């Protein structure tokens, strides 16, 4: 019982220093994880005391230790003292806060200028803090804006805040997309991605926010961005974060910025200038609340401590080391595992090759069985006298209790796989950096198989962010990280990269950054460039409100497109307006090609992009669009004798990536630019544009559906392929308003059940239930 004696000693010597905190934390986590001495009531009492001393109450919750049941009721003074501690660390909303959470909330409350930047480990509880900030300032905060980087994270927080609002009777109307109207005079809680924020700011210029929250603050810097999109799109992604933060910091009084593992003692000049200019209080929490074990798994032996190790049977192959590790983790019941690899193709490959390692799912749940059947039914096509789903690794893997996660999967598939993993149904998850996009997982182990993210080396920040997924506070006491690459382990010892906000630095900015920044905030070299650009633009006498609608596009390129459109004769413009008066007309006349060709003429895309984007968009627009794209990719392999796993996986990745990157991202962006500038040119020539239906056309490509119920469903994580089937088979029902669907759910679900598979009906029912609860 050496560990218990060490615990007693550590409790007695505890002085609230970081060193003593980590020492006591490690002991509490080790004893709790291994259940050392749990048969002795004294052990539970010591663990309770240690947790109270550190003011980290999650350990007691996870150990299920409470007063007076586990500690006894003989010491009234002890009980009273600890009840006082618990009450002191209870929030206004009734949530038990840990020491660091309370410090942040108290600091925010006492700030004269309520502007804060917080860097903290993963699963620190930033949404607890956010909710408390809103609750404490409920009278002042009429319109609140919460910005999350991904749609999956957005949906997760919509559900969380819907419950929070109801429980605390806060009377906020939740706005989560740009497709619904809302009253600016009401109390609104906006939960949006950065791109949607830009549209809201443009559509509602009179709207004033009282507070905003920006998650994953590191995304303002391209150096820290994830390569889930290609490099060009990646730079656009960080640009929208920068522009949003810049604009909102100019107009909103209070804000809270958060991100993981940012070294605020070593930041770039631009971020430092931003913090000083805006009186931002920067707080860094370095302490992890879960004990992390860093295991050197690239050597011949894997040491878990100085006395215990295992030896690889085949120590020369990284892949065979991975197989042995997965076997070891499962045999010793060491908890759920994430295997990290740098790209979608690499993740899929090692998952495919590892599916015979474990046979951990003797019987799968009815829900997982329904999900597998759904994937087989909705995403399969016949080719070479066989079906693609028979060779699709994700389906084969799910049947064995493992999964794959990457950013190209439809968001509902990503969410489902994470849910199955977090519930324990899936024991191993093979993943890219998509797992670091703010999603919560119950992984206890991380295995670093790769040392890249996309075509770039992993940075120290990336490694720490991935490590943060090993061991989740309130779920685990210990998180283990296995390094199959020595270089990854060594990189942790290097100096961390500097997060910067280049808008406020001396670095040369892009034209778009310059266009969106006030002169007084620019360095001399960028200020001179802005003056030259503005002098050039003045000769065209275009009102700035035109440019504001397309903030992410170079103003000079916008002028080029305006001139290109203005050179068309009136009849051609009228014909364009007529052909863009509905989704159906737009698709029948193949207008996507003429729109894309307009951008080719001004040099924004090339001829190959016109052909590729046009073909993909046209095929996807058809009734069975997904299968059109799948067939298109399969036809490239017509010379091959038969299908195989590698070929099919590659095809599915290509199709899903094209839908995400081209259909849902690039095409709507280009259509939005074209629509706004076409309207401007037509207005100058007195051509009526009231019939233009670009909002519906853009929404169709962005969401993949056409009807009100279809839009409602896709926004709530329902599969697009299934919605299109409903739009075809029951168009009248799909044209209802959401309120009508909710009021008549009991009658309508009988109709819906005829057209949905088991998983789809279960998912549909859950969406309705969440809205009603």
C-alpha cells in the first residue's frame, strides 16, 4: 500500500503550488484508476480529502464518493467544512465548478472591460464557463453570439444550450442558421459558424451584439490550421476567423475567446498588439486534470513504469507494433483507443489492414446494426456484378467494433461514429485531425501512428491538441499516449510555436485582409498598400456596401466581375435573371457553367476548375446525385477486373470530399459572389431582379435539399440522401412548415415510416423528441 502512504504524505504537504497540485493529482488518479485499496474505507476518505484540497470535484464524482455516505457522519466539523467548500464552488446556475473554472469566472465578473482570452487543456469545461458568463449578465446581454468552427460542433452546442435556456428560463430564441427570419428586438442566442456570422452581419446591419464567444481561437493563424481542406481553402478558412474577430472586437463590448494549449507567454507581435489595444485579459491554465502517461512505443520494449514492460515480437515494423499495441490494450482492458494518422487515405488504409486484429464485438446493439444497414442501403451501387458496400472498409470495421473518423464524411456519419465510440460500442477509432476540431470523445488511449497532418509535419501545438483527447476529465483518471514515432515525442520538448494575429503585425497582409482592416490598425507597409488599392477602386465609384456582401473576396476581383457582367447587353442579362428565377430553371439551363466561366474570365478559377466543378455540381443536382458521383468515379476503373477494398475506399473518399469541398463550400461561395454583383449591375441598368432565386439556389448546393422540412432536417443532422428520397416520394409533406410537422407528428410519422429505414426513422424521431423536450 505504498501508494496510499504517498497519498497521505502528499495531502499533508499540499500547499496549492503547481508542483504539489500535480503530485497530488497523479496519486489520486493512479489510485482511482487502479482501484488501489478501495476495500478500505480510509482510502475513499483520503481520496475525498485530496480532491477537496485541490478543489477538483470531478474526481469524487467519478469515484462516486460523497458526504456523509462514504466518509461517515461522526465528524460534524469535517462535514460542515466540506459543505461550505462545495457551496462556495457552486455556480449561480447550480453547477459544481472546479478551482480553475471559478477563478476564470470570478476574474471575468470583476473586469471593468469584460474581454478575456483563455488557453486551457481539452475538456477543461469552457462551455460551463460560457454559460455562467451569460447567466450572470442576463440583463445586459440581449443578443449573444457564439461562434464554433464546425457544423458538428455547432449542433452539439445548440442541443446543449437549448437545455440550458429551458432549465434556467432565460427566454432566448436560438438562431443557428441564416435561412430563418428572426426579430432583432427579441432576446436572441446566435450559434453560428464564422461564415454564417458574416452573412448575418451583412443581412442585418442594424443588429447589435452585446457579447460574443469565439471557440478554437488558434484558427485565426493559418500556421495552426488543420489541412482537412486543401491549402488554398485552408488560408481562406483562417482569414474568415481573423476578419470575424477583427469586426466583432470593433463593435461588441464584451467577449470571451478560448482555445487549447496556446502558450500565452510566447505569442506573436500581432496577437500581443491585439490584446493590448483591446484591453483583453489573457489567462493560461497549463495544468491537466487527468494524469497523462507518455509511453515510448517506438523502442523494442514498451515500458509502462520502471518495473513493468512488454517486448514486441516484431520490433522492426511500425505497423506490426500498432497491431500488438491494439491487442495489448484490448486484452488488458485499458480502455477505448484513438489511432491517429495524418490523412484520410492513410487512416483508411491502416484501419482496413487492422480489422482482423480484434474481434471485440461478439454482438452489436440494435442501434449500431440499424446504422450499418442504413449505410449499406443508402450508399451502395452495383458495379462489376457486385455491390460497393461489400468492399467499403467503414462497414466492415463497424461490424468488428471499430470505426473511422475524418472530415469528408457527412456530418451525421461523423456524429454517429463518435456517439458509438463514446458509448463504448466501438473500442478503436482511426482518425485524422478531424478529432481535434473541438469534438468530445471518451478515448483513454491515443496511438500516434503518423507524424504528418496532410502534407505538413505535425507541430508541437498539434501534438498537444491530439494528446488532449487521451483521458477526458469526469470520464477518466488516466490518459495514455503511445508514440510510434520518436520524432513526435521529441517535438514535445521543443519550444512551442507562436500564435499570431497578423492583422496587427508588420507582416505583409493579403489583399482581403487589407480590405477588411481600418488604416489605423495597419502597419505602414500595409497602410500604403491599402491607400493604393483604394485610390484604384475610387475610379469605379462603387459603393462600399457592394463589397461588404463579399468580404472574403478581393475587391479588385469584384470590380473585374462587375465590369465583365456590365459588358453584357441588356437582353442577355434579362435572360440570365429569368434562368436564375428558380432552382429548377437554374439546373435545366445549366447555369452553373456560365457562372463558373465568369470567374474563369477574371482569373479566380481556371478552365479545369470550370469543367470539374461544373460536372460535379451538375451530377449532384440530379435526383440521385450521390450515386451519379459514385458512378462517375467507378467508371474510371472500368478496365479493372473487379472491385477491391482499396479502390472502393478511395472512391468513397473522393465522392464525399467533392461534396464537402466543392458542392457545399466552393460552389455556394462563387454563386453568392455572382448573385450580389449581378444584382448590382442589373440595378445600374434598370433591370428588374425581383425574380432572382439565388438564396434558394445557394441553399440547395450548400445543404443539398429544396423543401422547408428538408432544410430543417439537414440542419439537425439528418442524411441528405434520405431527405431527397422523401422530397421525391412525399413532396407535399416535405413542403410543410416545421410547426405543422411538430403539431401533427403522431399522424405524420406513420407516413414517414413507410419511406425510411430503421435508423433514419429512429434519427427522425430523436430530432422531434429533442425539439419537444
